[in-house]
């Protein structure tokens, strides 16, 4: 499994992103031993907080309407047909599709943000987290998150420096929590992780949303969710994605795969947009911006999957829709054999086409973000989408060749991203315009 977290220029990690970050973190050996990062004075903060302090948190939820096409969901070119929110299972029962489940989360998140914007006061998003003498420890917690982001997501970290200090610290805190979560199932101790361990991690998440962090890194996120209208649901959903990786190695159709992609990557967009902010001059609806953020997460994760087919196969995992493989005349045995055939090339062309549709959808929302937040998102979108180009350049051999964007191409893309970031939101949008 590979979760998206932004552009990281290191030997071990490829570029990724979802409205701000998230990258493949298969290979780390860090962060789960959180005691390494606990300040020697942190216990005093926890003790004081329990007697005198309440950290406020907020609630939200969100989702993204996506489209598929034709029998395999890909034959109708650029014309998406939105999937029905209700689908019938094999027993003839009516169930809610994955896209509708996710869309419900989007609507809740958007409603919370709009509530904050309508208020003339600070609402309950101002923290009373800092007690006399503890400000320096909270600052130390954020600084440590920044150090982790700088080490593992260098270019994205530089992009965050364009944000306001409050926003960039919050993004660092979210980045670190997502990375630690992914390490649970993809890190060096992944073989020892059980559903019970994930349950404990979720309980710890609930505590920090209630202002009771376990360690220094948790404290930074606890402060962040007290300041910004960030809901707990996307965080819980990411943990659910980790649970899926423990119990599931095949996906029947794109509906199942979509839900997985939302859990492990789309959630990051929903976490980060409340922090990055929407441009005051934007005419787009709040829901549409969240839809675009979600689309970027889905696009990144689909790109991860297509890039890593061979690597995942060595682990006995196939993150491709089984029904679409069958329609293309392919099977699990073909994946494990790792041979590029005309059938495989045709199959991959359709999969890449779908991923690009999600990137196209994401572009509509990037321009609506606040000016200081647009550059890192544009950079990650442009760079990560180029991985699809590299798969094509490798003649669709993602069994034995790993598609990557060269350093030279990355450097060339950065000024393009910066230029796009300077373009203000359109005031004549057709798909994102407010009613």
C-alpha cells in the first residue's frame, strides 16, 4: 500500500500529494516509537492540562462525486457519467455506493467551514491550549513536525514556507500524523501490527481531538484541530484504510477501489483544505473545492497503484479492479507473471485515462485556494501526474520498471507551478460557481 503525501526529493520516496501533501511512505523506519519525540517536560503539560484546561475541537465530514464510463468506466472520453448513489448488490438489495458515502463526508466538512465563515466571532476554534510556561513546549512540538516535513517532503516543506506561520505549522502537524499512521502498516514494524493496534491508534486520535495528546507530535495536531475547522472523520477514515490493508488484497470493482483510495489518500485533502483556506475572492462553492481536493487524492493514489503494480504483486497484492481485468482478458496470474502484452497495454491505457480524469477534476479547485497555499499544491499535482507519462514512456512495463520523474523534469515543473499559482480564481466559473 502506498499513501500519497507530496513531493519528496529523496532516494527512497517519489513525489505525491493531495491538496497539499502526502507521499509514498513504504520504506521509513521512524515515528512509531513516539517516545523518541516526547519532551522531557511534556508530562508536566499533560498533568496541568488535565486539571485546568480543555482543548476545543470541531466536527465535519465530506465526499466527492466522481464519474466512470462505459462498461469498464473508461470508454466515454472526457464525458463523465456520475455514478448513481444507490447500487444493487448481487442479492438484489439496494446499497449506498462508495462515492455517496464519501460525498456525505464532503458535505459535512463544507458545512462546518461555511459556518465558521458566516460567524463574526472566533467560534470554538480558538484554543485555550497554552498555559503559562507551556508556550515554548508547544512551539517545540510544531518545530519537530516541521523538521520531519523538511526531511521527508523537502519541496513541499519549502512551499509551506509561503503560507502564514499558523497555517504552515498546522499543515506540518497533519503531515506528520498521516505519515505516522501509514507507517503502522507500511513501516518496519508492519508485520506486527494488528487490528487491535489500529483500534488503540484511533482511540489515541479521539483523545487528541479532545485536547488530551499522548506525546509532543500529538500535541501539535491537537492544537491544530482546536484552531481550524478540521473534523475527525477523515482521520478516522484514514485509519480505516489501514485496516483494509490488513484484511484485503483484492478489489472487485472500481467502487471498492475508490473507497480504498479515499480512505488512504482522499482524506488528506479533506484534512488540509480547512487549513490552506479558500481564496476570499473565489466564486466557487465550498463543496466544489472539497470535491477537487478529494479528486487530487484519488488521482494520486491511482497513480501510486499504477506505478507500483510489480512491487505490490511481490507482496501478493493487486490494487486493480478485478472486473476490469477480466474484461481485458487478464487475470491475477498475468499480473504475477509480469509480462507486458497488448492486452496489458490496452488495460493500462484505460487506467491511466481514468487517473488523468481525476487530475483534471482536481485542477478546477487548486486555483480556488488561498494565494499562499496554491504553489505547493500545483507543484505536487503537476509533478505527480507526470508519473503517468513515465509509465507510458516505459511501454507500460510497471512490473520491472519503476516510473519516476527525473530531477531535471521536477525542476522544470516548479516555475510552471509557481506561475499557475499566481493566477487568481476565476470569477466566471461554470462548474464551481456559487449559487
